[in-house]
C-alpha cells in the first residue's frame, strides 16, 4: 500500500480529563476561566464570530432538549457549562528521537493550538479538548499519522524539554491550575497515559479507505492493515473490529470508533463551512458526551472499594443515570447512529449494566446484614420484655404464699429458668440447632 496518500484537509482534536479544582481557590468558575481568557459557550457562532441564530434553530430541530441543553445551549445552567479559548499558541514536538546507531537526526513537528474547550459537568469528571493544526503544509497521510502518534502520548517531549501533557497544563489550562498527571491528581487514576484522538481526514482521491481507516484509528504504520508489516493485525481481529465498530452511512466517508479514538476518512466532507462545522462541532460533541459517561463509570468503579457508605454511592450512581444516561439524543438518524456506535465501541451499555448489578448486590448484602442485626436486637428486646413480665408473676406468687403457705415459692426458680431457656431456644435458631445435635447424640 502506498503511504503517500494525498490529504486535502483534516480536523484533529485531542481530548483529556480535567483534574479537580483546587480547594480554597477563591474563584467562581466563571471568574476563574475569564481570568485566563475563556468565554462561556452560550450558543453556536457563525464564521464571523457572531451569534448564529440559524445554527441555534438547527440544534433545536436536530437534538432532543435533554442533550442539546447539556452540550450546546442552556446558558443559565450553573452546574453544566462549556468554555472556549481561541488564543492561538504554537509548540514544537519531538516526533522521533535521534538515532545514533543509524545516524538519523531527530524529527520535530510544529503545531498550532487553535482552540481550547472545557466541558464542565458539575460534580462529575469534566473534560477538555484541544484543536490542533500542523504548521507545515501536510500533503500526505504518512506525515499526518506520525503527528497523531506524537500528540496522543502524555510523555512526548517538546523542544522546551517538558512533556506534552505538562505543556498543555501550563499553557492551555489556566497556567497549570489543572494538572493532568501526578500522584495527587485524581483524574490520573482514570486517564491512563494517552489522550483520546478525534480525527476527520479528507483525501484528495478515493483510496482503500477501509484499511487506511484501521491504520489511522490505531495509529499504526500505514500498510499494517494490509498485512505487510510486523505489527499487522490478524485478519479475524481486523474484520471483527470493522464489523462491530465501523460507521458507514454515506459513500464518501467511513468512520471507526475505538476505545482511544474516533476516526473518519473520506472525500469532500470538509470542503465546505457546513461540513467542517458538522464534524468539528456537532458530531464532535456527541463523542465528548460519550467519553464523559465512560470516564465517570471509571470513577464509580474505582470508588466502590473506597466509599464507606455504599448505599450513598448507589444513590449517587442512580442519580447519574437518571440525569445523563440518555437512550436517544436526536430527531435525526445520523445523530442517533453516531451516539449508538460510539457507545458500543466504548462498551458503555455493558459496563453500565455490570456496575449497576454489582452495586445493587453489595447494597442488598449490606441491607440484609443490617436487617439481621435489627432482628437480633428485637429478639433481645423481646427476651428482656419477657423477663420483665416475670416480676409481676413473682409478686403474684408472693401474695399466694401468704394465703397458701411458703412452699409455693420453691417452684419459682425452676419456673424462671425454664421460661428463660424456652425463650432463648425459641428466638435463637443456632441454639435450636445445638439442641437438635444433643438430641441426636
């Protein structure tokens, strides 16, 4: 397979997790983000940067209110909000280190950050995305693949001799206020060592996009899917992946959603403002929303062993499902198809069902344990009440002894002992089992 497949245009976005806001920061979110030149995303804007009323009407006619208010509109919400920073910044990444054995020099790639977006979801895990443009003119797919390989890894070095993830934190996320890695960063427990990639690529001509789609989605060397590389997939795995995760609706593009990436390759899909807007804005936010669900499932799964009050955790999980687990999001088939396929690729339904079953089973065990302890307590109270009722009986016997003689009192100790043992054996099944054992012996 040729590796110099000509590229006409592309959209590349990197997605990561936002760490928790530091305690006692002294800022509201709005004040904090505005301080670093972020603006609240209230509605779609047009190419001039003005309020796009046509786009807003499109969103209202395209998405259900529950979804569009979370991801596009609903400016009055304080718990769910989006922020955008359009400051352009450049950085040079080391895409390939120097190889002294072969004499190959180090390779670098200068990229521009054209937009940074923050997606805030109240008390749940939030996300950010970075819109990337390669400074040099990209003419072939192989060069684009090397850039994708570099920008997805946290530890890729910059020419400033710091990791790529650290550079993002310092330069794009409020001067390092949001850390991405480290022992005290909770988000680091769920993010792994790679960013998620969202790529939409227009080729100049129709190629074998199915094999190219696999290579770019997995960030493999071009030609891997064709079977002529050392890291080529087995045919069975290749076909299974495409059958399960490929999205193929129109003839001019194919998309593949994997655990770490969403990739679309085609022709003539980015040659208009509307096409670019659809892929960089509308469809992209469907992917962001599905990642939000996935990462929060990570969080629930990891805290199940840390949370002391599992009943509380179960209630929090149920509230999360009620608010965010949407079965459908759109009046349009394409929106629902993307939503469904992305969810399937991320195993969301399976993980949701598994965790829900798990937390309910643990909660049921806790409730049964509490109920058992309550029953024991009631048994003790009953026994004590029964013992308390003996006192009036003793008084009655004392009165009878005055009339019938003191010999009647000799029977009292035996009566009390028999009564107490009878109550214990009646209310305590373990002792009843012991009694049966003695009877057998």
